[in-house]
C-alpha cells in the first residue's frame, strides 16, 4: 500500500544577505533566475553540494562521468556546462507553470514511496514471487549466483547494473556483452532487490520484468526476489487447483496458486525468516500439510501447519509458578492472545520462537492479565500503552551522552511511524542507548528528553521538516544486508 510522504528537504533562497541559519538552506550563489530560466550551479567542493544533489535526485557518477541528468532531463532540465567538478543545469519555466516559486518560499519534495520504506531501498516483505513476461531475465545459476540479463542493445558501449544491493552505484557492477545482450553476476542473500540498467549513461528498467515499484522520482524500479523456500504437496494430482494460504499473505484464498507437477504440487518463493503458519486449499477444501507434522493452534480452536526459518529467540518469564497459563503475544503475531502458549519450567515460563531480524513489541498474559517483561528495561510507549521491546539482529545503536542525569529519554522517527513518544532509551552508566534493526536506507528521527523534543547533538546530518524545526538524518549502509560478489 502506498502513501504520500512529504520530505521538506531544503529551502532555496535567492535573496542575498539572508543568513544560512538552517543546515537545509541553500545560499543564493547556487541558484539564480535569468528571465524565465532557472540556473543551478553544482560545485563538488561547495557547502551546498550534497543538499543540491539530494534535492534534485542526482547521482554523482551519472552527472560527472556519464553527463546524465536522469529523470530531470524528462522534466525539461538541461546541462549548460560541465567539467570534472562543476556542472550548471538550467530549466525554462513560464509564469503559468511555476511549480516552484524559486527564491520566495521553502520547497517541499513529495515522494510516493511504499509504507515503511525509503526511496531506492525495499521495505520489509513477508514473501515474494517473481513475474517475468517470458523467460526470466534474472535468476540463480547452479552456484547460487544471481544472474542479471539485459537483452539486446548491441550498439551500446558501456552497460552497468545498479541497485540497492550495490548502494545504487553507477560504476561498481559492469555488465559483460554477449551474443544476446549483457550479463552481470552478483552474490545475493534471499530477499527483495530493486535494480535498473545504465546504458551509456541512461537509466532503464528491465522491460521483461512485470514487478515494479515507485522509485520516489515519478518513475519506477523493477525488482526481483531471490527465493529461499519451496512449498511442496505430494499427491492430490486429481485436484484442479491447489491454493497456498498462510500468515505471510494474510490468509488470502486466491493469491498463491501452486504449480502442478507429475507427482504433486509446488510453489517456490522468497519467504522471510520467522515463524509462518499455513494451509493448502484443495478445490475449496482447507487441509493441513500432510508432509509436515509441525502444527500450531490459532487461538480460536483451529490448528495450522507451521514452518520456521532462522534461529529461535527464547522468551522467558521468571516466577509466576502459581499461574495456570502464560501466553506470549506481540506485534509478531498480531497480538493473538491464544496462540503462543508458554511452557512451564522450574523457575518460570519460556517459549522459543523464531523471529526475522527486526524490532518487536510484546507482552505476557498471565492468567488473563497483560504485563510487560519485568526483566527487560527497553519499552515503547504510545499514549498510555507501554509494551516491552526486543530487537533481533540489531545493526544500529542510538546513543546520547549529553544528558546523563535526564529522567526519561525517548527516540522516535520514520522507523516507527513517528510514534509519540516512541521507543524508550535505557541509561547505561550515564549514556542513553537504544539498539535496533534498520534495513538499509534513509531514516529521520528526533529525541524527546524529559518531554522536550530536540535534535541529536551527536549527529550533524539534518534536514528541514514541515514544522521548521528540523530532523536528524541517518543513512544505514546496505553492507550488513547484502553479500556481493
């Protein structure tokens, strides 16, 4: 599901003498108006360089090596002059078509991106199935290396593969020319990947791939799933249709049609790490997987087949030996109060449960009473609701050392939908900390120290917001997400 997200990336001021009081402001030397033409000067060593590149969505290699403006060229922008470290671009705008009042008002950049996502980097997905128009142009070879193919273009001199797996590099992954087109090989983990081709400096999607998603710049990226699981159902070859439905696709009864084979049915796909319940629908009849003895109750009197991918996390609750039943519920199972029944031990209760890398809220239900985890100091708060919080495979640690005697510190941002007050940080010998898992991409955030909103004093990367108060910016590298050849 898409939603409109407004990023206030920067303000352009053409009035000489206005002080640059915000890190998101651009000085009058960078942009000027000549009649009905806007002229933008981009110099690599100027203080405005990164802000301009971000605002116009330009890539350094594309501009200065390939002399390409990408999507900007379709919007009427042209290169007036370009050298190794400086470029001047222009656009003619009429009074009746002034989409931006250059120099008179802040500029707000609207991006259509996926919910829980940042432009150019996929958001978390539960599962995925590829969809090509003919023979796949992306696939894994017998060494589990992902092969990308670009058909035709025999006259091209240079072709590169660019995607979130190489941080959208325009020169890191060259493609090799073959009799049928161009080929590149990349070592990838299972998951979802955005990609495009760069043909002699011009960006192009894979026209043979039906899977596409907005790139945040009025265009789209094609994307590909590297599979890691194959659902199998032996027998039942007399059935006309077998449908797979499970927790990973919200039990959709029509979406996942299995493929018939000589001995049964199969459906390969990408499936994220974690615990997944499922059933097959054979000509309208719901059945368990006869080849899988693992089952899990759904809390409503039914049972489902269950599979796990990844390592289990052991939820424990000490004490409460006199309780009759303890149940685990959280964001990972839609807070189902009857599904995850914990096991009694000599010291309390426990339940090993497999979760994908990510951030999760949870509580224990002790004989019907919901409680937070007394052994876990990390919590989230939305209004008056407080939940315990865990992170699986943390890849980032937020720290704050400037307020060692503060009573409470929260962090909130785009990674949690700007929940207020958000995630509670814990004090470790005067340093406030909050570990979390963040997929590769861009995030904005702020701190709330004893009720007061503020920027992170340890992060100088900021951008303006719609309130004029600014947000801190964090870019998470894809290096921890992907394995490249």
